[in-house]
C-alpha cells in the first residue's frame, strides 16, 4: 500500500484552523496546525488533500513515501 507524508510548514501556518474543519487528522497546537498522523495510507488520504487545498497560505504538503 502506498503511504503519504503529511506536513505543515510552521513558518507559513497562520493557525486559522481551516484544515481542522475539513479533516480530522489536523489539530491546533500553540496556535499552529499539526497533523495527528504524519504518515497516512492512500485509502485515508482524501481529507488531508482537502485540507491542503483549503489552506489559505499553502502551508500543508502531502508527498508520497517511496
């Protein structure tokens, strides 16, 4: 099964919480977003991709782990 790494660039994150509204894999810690799971299987990736898309400052990255 293909896995993906989910990261939040803490320097870009403004802590708006948009990602937490569309994906339960994100939480706010000290005013910044963090993924609860940093490695996500392909079948659980859909909401992480929505969070990446909705982030107003493009702080979320999702990359395939090889």
